[in-house]
C-alpha cells in the first residue's frame, strides 16, 4: 500500500463488480471474508512440499499505540472446497502483536534449512508506530501463534526506522543468504531524515533471538526494490531497481567487478533512471511487457493529483544508454483530496490462464487510495512497438485498497486474485475461471 494509506478514514462500504462481457477475459468475485484492515498479502506454496498454498495477510491501524498483527489462511484451496464459502475461511494470527506490519512472506527453505519461518517488515511514519523492525516468525506449529525474533533492533541502537520489504540474497558470498531491506526515518515536522538500503548478515545461529549485524549499502530507497539480472555487451550484471518515494527518484544500482559481492559499498555503482517532480516512485516489477524478448521495468508513480503507471525499456547497456519511458496510464487521484494520500499502488503482470504466458501480460494495478483495482490490456498483442492499453476497472470500494496477490491456488489453469479491502475490512477473492 502507498505510504499514505493510514490517513484514509473508514467510510461506507461500496463494492462494485464491473461487467466484463466485452473483454477477452472475465473475472468473477468468489466472495469475501471479514478481517480488520487487511493491507499487504502473499500467496505462497505451503512449507515442506506438502502441496497447496497459504495466504498471508498483514493488518494495521492508525489508532495510536495499538498493536497490529499478521494472519495466515492455511491451505486456502482446501478450505474453500471444504467450506464452500469464502466467508468461512479461517485466518489465524501469526504473531503476538507488532507495530504496523507491512509486507509479510515465507522465508525460502534454503535460507535456514527448515520450512515454516516467515518474515515481516514493520513500522511506519506515525509517531506511535515509527519503531519498526524485521521480524522472523516460527510458523512450524499449526494452530497457534509461533515464536517471533526481532533481528534488527539492538538495545544500543533503538532508531526509529521503518521497514517495508525483505529479499533474501547471499550478499557477501559466504554461502548463507542474508536479509536485504530498505528502511527510512521520517518526522512530520522535518520530513524525511534518512533512507537507505541495508543488509542483515545471516549469523551461524540465526534463530537464537539475537539481532543480526546491520550493514549499510547505499542511500535512497525507503520502501520497495527489486533484483534483476541485466544483459549488456560486457556480460550480465546483477542489479537492483530502487524506487525512492520521498525523494521522487528512480535508481538502478549494480556491482562492477568479478563477483556479485554487495558487502562493499565502494563497489556499488548507481545512476538515475528518472526523476520527475511530483512523481513519487513507489514500486517496481520486472517483466517483458511488450514481448520483444527483453525485460522491462514496470513502475508506479504515486501522486495526490496525477499518478502514473509507467514502463521503462532497459537499453542495450543500462549503465550508459538512455532508458525509454512509456506512460501506460496517468491521471490517478485518491478519493479524498487529503495530504499524504496517493494513487496508484502496486502493479503485477499477470495472465488469466497459467498456460497462456506466450503473449503480452495483462497489467493488474491497485489504485491504492482511489479504492479501485484495474486490469490494463494491450491494444495490440502482436505489435512490440504498441504501448497503448485499455483500462478496465474490475473492483471498487469506498476507501483504500491493499496490495493484491495472484496465484492459481486450485491448479485448474486459471489464476485467482486476492484483494484486501483495507478501509472496508473485507478480503475478496476473484477468479478468471469461467
């Protein structure tokens, strides 16, 4: 969700499913279940290779001093078959209370050699919830709140940082995957104080309850980022696409040298991809958007007056050549004209069917504070130079929409869409299945 979502007041529920008869695809609302203020989501394979998918949901409230929680709906497809009613899905608490959990996800099993460990990145700019952290949650025992580990906060370093995303990567080449995360410090009176990318070094005994060593990488990112391998005439480079929301700058960072060692800041190079006044670059996603055989970068630029969905073509040499920018859609505005709100939120390239990935993807977009979910469809699936898209609104609420997920949970070949209605405290599940 955009960094402003906490400012939206709960308003009257309005859920509209727009007709899709004229589209080449269709979506239907399978139903909803109640959960207070659902925000970020993740749909991931169940740990241990047992089959099925779990749905993780973060929730948070702007009420000062209150604790928030992450939830899990285990084996969601099985529950849907057994209950035959989305309203009966069982969402269990994953933790015993956190301050403003943002993204939540399953730690890959090759990180610790065990399954059932989940992570949560927490904190926000609200005065009572600015002390964020990165938490590991032991989910190995079904049916109960697992033990949690704060791996960021030392007693001698109680800085008011907030965190949004964690990616797992062997930063220093020691064979253990570390936690990479962006963090920021913000004050309403003075504005942004600091934003930086850091990595938490995976210790030999990672789950003993002690914080991990935090290491600085570079300035700029405040919430979201994504890894990508980019081909150039000089070979393939490991890079990080970094949207900086508060500084309104879109960066790319990469490593020069014989190895992909991100532990030495002096070896990290960067350049600005774009920086337009009024464009708060929020999230980025890697995909071959126009199906020309080269990867592109999808980016959302959140705004109070003119938000945009953008695509950047990665040039032959991303380090020196110009990145070509395409505006897929613009004119996004939040429902209420209130400072701190913004639209759009996140974007995902998706397909209605899991076996039809040889064409241009649909672009699933959350409007965040405009309360809508959009699907943008290419105007010409065959022309790689055609960047025109038709806009389709598939869902709307009066308020804010959280960050959706997409997955074919029942393996029928059609993807499902998981939509958190933050302001209305409803979680909807859609399907492309006829």
